[in-house]
């Protein structure tokens, strides 16, 4: 795959879903609360949250695969901070997926479904917060600590750092 790491290509799906799922969970809860009794919204929350969690696992595994290579240019403490944030994100994503099943299975018990929907909304907001944290740690790896430098091709080879890509030469 043209020598580029798979990890940055995968991380965007779970992070984007982390921003979307709380909105869908809140919409499902509001719809349920106001007698629009459609279980399909709660099912959608579960499916989206499960997709998020599975994507987070895939992103985490590809990150681990790149760790040895990136360790050459980034301090262990910085890598560990990103890794710990990612682990918390994965665990919370699966917990939120499990929580989102409460209103699906207890849909006809109005109070339980409403409480389960509220728990689901809260859990997805926690996942969003952890997603922001892991994303910030990953961005710091790349933009502050030079993690992407291990993927820059050697001198004499075409790369995104050559004269053709020198932004200081761009004129208005």
C-alpha cells in the first residue's frame, strides 16, 4: 500500500462516529420519550456504536503495529500517553455499545428503556470525550513530535518534502 501506514487511514472512522453517535442516541431518547415508539433508532445507536468500537480496535491494532517504527523518533512517554488514551477509548466504546442494548431489549418497558437511553447518551458522550483525548495525543505525535518523519522517503527519492512541495515558494 505505497509504504504509508494503515493506522492514520483507519483512525478517522471511529473518531467521526464518536461525534455522530451521541446525536443519534439523543434523538432516539427524545423520540422514545415523546411517544414516537420506534425501536429502530435504538438499534441504529447500537449498530453505530458497535461499528465505532470495532473500528477503534482496528485502529488500535494498526497503531501497535507501527509502534516499533515510530519509537525511533518519538519518546516512549509520548507514545504511552497516546496508547493509554486509545485503550480507554476502546474499552469505553464497547461499554457504550453494551449500554446501548438496554433500550433495545427493554423497549416496551418505558421507564427502563428511557433510563437505558439516558445511560446510552451519557456513555456515548464519554466516548466522544475520550476520542478527543486520543485524537489530540495522536496529533501531538505527528505534528509536535515528528512521528510522521519515519515515513518520509530518503533524500533523492520523491517525497512531500521536496522543492515541488515547498509552500514558501507559493505566490498569490
